[in-house]
C-alpha cells in the first residue's frame, strides 16, 4: 500500500460544490500516486434512494477522472468486495476493517472506516483482475467477426 485517503464534503453543501470537491480530491490523489488502475464501487441496489444517488454521483466523478487520464476502471459490487476480503458478501464494516488490517499487515485498522473500504476495494480488484482479464480475452477470441464484447 502506497497510500489511502478519503475525500469528505460537508453534508449541507450544494451538490455541485460537493462533486467538485470530490473531483479535486481525486485529481490530487491521482497526481500524487499515479495508479495503473482505478477500482470503483458499483452501486447496484440499496433501500435508501438518496444514498444510492450520492454514491452513484461520486462514483461517476471517479470514473470521469480516471477515464480522462486513460486509466482503466473496474467496477466491483460491495458484496464482491466483502466476499473477496472476508469470505462472505454480508460482512459488516468492522469485519472488513479487521481483514484489511490483517491482509496488509497494518498495526491498526485504517481510519476512517471508509479508508478500509477503499483498501478492500483495491484488494478485491488486485485479486480479481487477472481472472477478469482472461475472461475478457477469451470472450473477444470467440466473438463473431465484426462484434466486440463490452
């Protein structure tokens, strides 16, 4: 691990200003660490529509920042991430934090808990990326001529 961070914005700030702050924080992080890949949490279903919208908008900013730089982006669902680091897709934040701490041999769980979630997402991608790449290459080999796979 080279670094981890969390971009925080005031909950009462205007949406546009919050997304701008997220973009600026991500751009600064991308400038500093120059990652080869970006993994983003896929928002797929939650009960709270307001939470889903906020997460989706922030995810879109991350996709935009990475794509603008030509950095490949992978999407993983929360349950995929939890299963990758804990063995179960229903793990809670404490379990994820504990396993991230163990896997990365950290002296303490990353703070805030969102930092542990970000590291779990990175771990998930590192472990899953080779298999996903092989599947995409195999699908491309067997796709009918003139068609590409998504």
